[in-house]
C-alpha cells in the first residue's frame, strides 16, 4: 500500500516502514503524528485519488529525530565596489518513520 501525503508545502510518496526527512514538525522524539492531507492511496488494485484529499484517509508516523541539515552559504559580491555579504543557513528537519496508512 502506498500513499501520497502533503506536508511542509511538499508532496511525498510513502509506504509503511519507510523513513524520510520532512520540513520541521513540532513534537518530541518518539511521539506519533498523523498526516491528514492524503492526496492519493493505492491498495493492490484499488486506487483512490483525492479532490483535493482522500476522504477518511490518514497516515500515521513516529518522530525519530529533530535536526538541522547541512550548512548552505549565501554569498553576495559586487566586483570593484568592496561589497560582499556572507550568510549561512541550516534548514531544520524532522525525520519520521511511517507506521501505517489507513483508509475508511
């Protein structure tokens, strides 16, 4: 069984037992969360496509880790003007493990 969920402005194809990194979600490690924005569910031969979401479908996941990604450097420079700006950024993420995909 697979599903397409929407979280953090992005869409992810997920299946039970899969681990993935998503945009930061508030919650402690070990806590279970539920994604209610399920856009598509496929179970063997049956396919349910939401308009925009599938009615009664939820995806349950457990939070494994809260962390920060690799540092990205934003550097601005103007030649011959003695202008430069350096700024670093580390995007926060939440690593989750998909426990189950439920349809009603």
